[in-house]
C-alpha cells in the first residue's frame, strides 16, 4: 500500500499531478481542494495517498491532508458513491460545509454537486450522520494556492474547463461556469477560476 508520496511536483494540471520521487514519476489524481494548496511545478511536495485497485487499472488518489483522505475513505463506503464522486464532492464543497449539510439534512446544497442526485444526497445524509463526529474532530481549513505561469487567458480558461469536465460537468456547463467565474473577479489562474466556478455552483 502506498500511503504517502514525497518528491518534486513535476507536472501540475488539474485534476491530476505527477510527482517525481527519485526518478520515478507517480501520476496522482487529486481533489481541487488539494490542488489549490499545492506548490508550483518544480517545488518539493508531499501528499497522502489512497491506492485504488480495479480489475483494469490501479490509480493513486492524493490528498494534501490526512484528514481529507479520511473523509474520502468514509465517502467511498457510502452505497452508490465511488471514488470519482467522492473526489467531486471534496472538490465542490469544503469539509466544514459538507459537515453542516449532513447535520442539517441539507439535500438542496448537495444536489448542486455534479452527479449527486436527490437519492444519493439523502443516502449521504443518512449514512454519514453517525460518522460526522469523526469528520468534525479532524476538520482542517482548506485554502487556495494561486497558480502562476505565463499562459494566455484562453489557455488558462481551457485548462479550467477541462478540469471541470474531469470532475463530471458537461462541456457546455463547464464553459459557462468558467466564463461566469472570470466575470465575478476570479484571478486569471486555472486554480482560481476552478475554485470560483465550484463555489458559484453550490450557491
């Protein structure tokens, strides 16, 4: 089991990164909340990991904090919630807000996340309610590390659109979300646009 990776952040392109660990490159899928907190390419980085094993492939899921990994592991135990949906949930809502949704049975907010229908939202509330104390005791505030670079505005927006599509949004919806995020004052970086788009989606 690979539980943690430490090395150099070789590639940073949402929602996947590549970490160079002494000459071996590990491709790691990450939530956007983790992506916001990562350093720039070429910098040292360390992430907690969950090894996902399927019949046709193996995949590493990365998390900036051990607490986020714990929440991911709780989510994938919920009936009907797979790894992709769990990452989408972690990308679209903070751990604190998710906890509040569970406590207050806030179905309306949960269904705004892509792929989360009413039945799934209700199942999350029922199955996660008894685990919410464990989540709350390990909550860590998430923050964004703005992405830099010399990409053009269109290139940055395209990157943001592609990341949203990877999270489950339809191409047309992703494009509209990024366009709106750009208009509402998000910095011209992919990470900023993605974060603003996801925040707008659950308002």
